[in-house]
């Protein structure tokens, strides 16, 4: 059960209602996480920078690899909401995130994402050299910032025990996230 109840639109101040309306316009709904963030507009705005960073990363990775990276972070953090959100994207695209085979670049993104989630100080020279071979310094900067914001999103959802949105229920992993099979 959520530690902080999501702020419903009808109880929100005008500036928060405007943010909700923008979310509905852009994404069709306001999630439990975003309605929880609605309690503090600055926090809402900070975590919503995920979207422009995602667009920037997708400009050089493509959508699927961007989501592979974010999914790796969310599963490593064991974030039910975010890992299930990405499972939905993959399943709706016809992929099975429990059995897929990753490309070499996707494996690099998974390795980097999991390391960022687990221990960012543990990004060793070997992993960084692999990144530097495939990406420019500017791309590594934006990829790392996006990864950091993904960790922050996971932290927010987990610390406040934000409830999984009803729309995501059918996409939950068949096993607990931490016990899910690693993509090959």
C-alpha cells in the first residue's frame, strides 16, 4: 500500500492540474507515480525531465535499445512499477522480455545500466572502454544522466511504495523481479 496517497486531480491546485492535463495530452493518463509527485510540483518537474532525456538517448540508440537500458536499471533496482512498465512496452511490441536474445550493444547497455543501478563506482575500465568504443563522450554523458534519472524514479516509487497502476497488472513478471531470468 502506498505511503502517500496519489493526489487526485479534483483536489490538486491549478498548477498541478495543468501538469496532469499535459500528461493526459501526451500519454493518455496520469500514473500513480505522477499523481504522487503531484504533491510537490518541483519534484514532479524534476522527474518529468526523464522524457526529454529519453528522447535524446533514443536519438542515437533507438527506442528499443533505450528501453532495454532503462529496463535493465529497473530490474536491477527491483522496481516493480518501472520494470513492469518496460515489460508492457516490450510485450505490446511482440517481444518476450523473459526469453529474448540481446545484441552485443544491448548487452553493453544492460551491463552499464545494471552497474549504474547496483554501484556506479563499480563501472570499471573494461566496461567504460566498451562504452567509449561505441559512444561519443556526449552520448555517454546523456546516457549516464538518463540512467541516473531512471534510478531516481525507481527510488521514488520504491521508497514511497507507490502502487502499481491497474493498467500494468497484466504485465507483471511471472516471478518476483529480482528472480526473473536474465535476458540472454
